[in-house]
């Protein structure tokens, strides 16, 4: 029933009553927000807007970073990095607590012959990401994505947080990011 769309009936009043009943029972209230394959997002705490690729085939979100260093502070592990964007000349240094390490399976074309390391370790941080008017704190792994067109890839875990579905034929459907607080 959750896929049921409100279609025109012979009488508009009947259609309105059916739609109202579906919303009241929650049958349509939990429908995902449809986003495009590419969206403009804001890294809220950095006041930075950038394009992102929404990828249901990736599990985690990945942010382009360079000069990544894990270090100790106040008994905990932290990460220091700079954004690794194509146009960034002197990117600011960002320091965030390390949430965990992620181990990503390497593609065959990402390994040299005889290279036995099948996984790469990537530091993961929590970051506030704004898409449209939705602001969520999500886990983001740090890796050099400077060879890719989109410096941020948003994977399926984060898409679930946003209650999002991706329409591959659509681009920038959420418009400019306009978030005020984390939901």
C-alpha cells in the first residue's frame, strides 16, 4: 500500500478522502525523498558547498581529502586533513575526532601486479551534511578523490539516514542546500 499513488477518481472528493486517509495512517508519510544522481550539498560546519554523487552501490560516504594524518589528542584518536578538491590551492587544515577506521575492498585496477593488499584503510569522521533542507550527521571516510569529478560520494548508509531514493535521470533536484539545524 505504501507504493499506492493518489490517482484521479471520478469524484475529486473521493480521491481527496483516500489521500487524506493514507497520510493519516502513515501509509504515504514515510515515502523517501527523491534526489538526483548528483546534488549540491553543504558541509555545514565548514560553510562549504560542493557537488556530490549519490551512489547506492557504495556503502559509505567518501570525501576527497589529502595530507591525511591520524594523531592522538587528549587520549583519543583524531584526524587532520585538507580537502582534496581540484580547485583548492591552499585548503584549510581540518581536525576532527576519528570515529573509526573503514576497510574498503580495493578494485583490481587499483592494485599493482603482485600487490597482496586487498583492502585499504581509511579514517572515518562524523560530519554534518546538508542536502536540500535536510541536515544529517553522517559517517564519511577520507580518501583522495581528486581524480573524480565529484569530491563527495554519498553511499547507501547515508542515503538511509536521509530517507532518500535516487533517480539516476535527475540532477540537482534538491536545489541549493538550505539547512539550519541537524534533524
